[in-house]
């Protein structure tokens, strides 16, 4: 066991000597069940991404912070049962977050809303004030349309465009096949175009 650890080190030091932030996910996951600091390193690595995903789904900072905390509490509780299925560890965290958001909507009968602040910022980069105003109006139309979508359709748009995840990662998060995600994304884009078209004068 000791010989095996020594051979793993690339620069003459074992992984246990390296700063936790330098370790890969697999090593941290293996240690996280029994070593709070290792889970803390995973938390630091992924908390901003998970928070952003949740915020884009629930639309306010207070609930996003609460759900993010709950997502990582749940992850810590179940980290010992984590199984690598060939997709990034982040997909497992996103799936926990996705399920919490779905429960949040169900429990609170909330109106579905996506703030899409990151998309709206594009409008502010327009040099021409007239173009900027038009871009802001277009994004507001997109936001109105997105509010009418089902939670899975909202999720696929946020995961694809805001989080920039692959279809395989999104499939793992939503519990669907990769083909089903491609189909869902395609149908969602068509639905958005139709909804946007209906709003045109």
C-alpha cells in the first residue's frame, strides 16, 4: 500500500502531501467520505457552478443560496455511495441540484422563472444605444417565453447555454438518454421560436 502511494507521486511526493486543491476529483472523492477537508476542496471547486445553475432556475439569490447549501449537504451525506459512471463528478452535483430545484417548485408551487442575467449582459456590450435597447427588448421576450417552459426544458436550456455542458453530461443530470436530451433540446428550441413568433405584432 505504501509502495503504491509512493509510485503515484509525479514529483517525488505522494498525493497525500500535495495541496488538496491540486488533487484530481477522483482522489478527492475517495478521501471525502472520511476527510472533511477533501470534501471542502470539492465544494470550493464546484460551488460557484452549482449556485449559478440553481440561481438561473429559481430566480433569486436567497433561495439559490439555501438550495446550494442543501445540495452540498446532500452530496456530503451521499459521497460514500458515489459511483463513477464515466461522466464528470460535476454531473452528479448538478443532478442533486436539479432534483432539489424540482422539489422546490413542487413544494412551493413557484412560478418558473429564469433570470438569464448572463445573456442580458450581451445587450450591454452593444456600442449603439438604439441597438442596445432592441437587444434588451429581445432578451426580455426570450425570458418571458422561457417562463412558460417545463422544468426539464428550462434545465436543458440553462445547462446547454449557461453552463455549457455536453449532451452526455445533461443526460446524466436529467436522468435521460443522450438521444432524449438532443430531442428535448431540439423540441425546446422549436417551441421557443413558435412562442416568440406568436408575440410578434
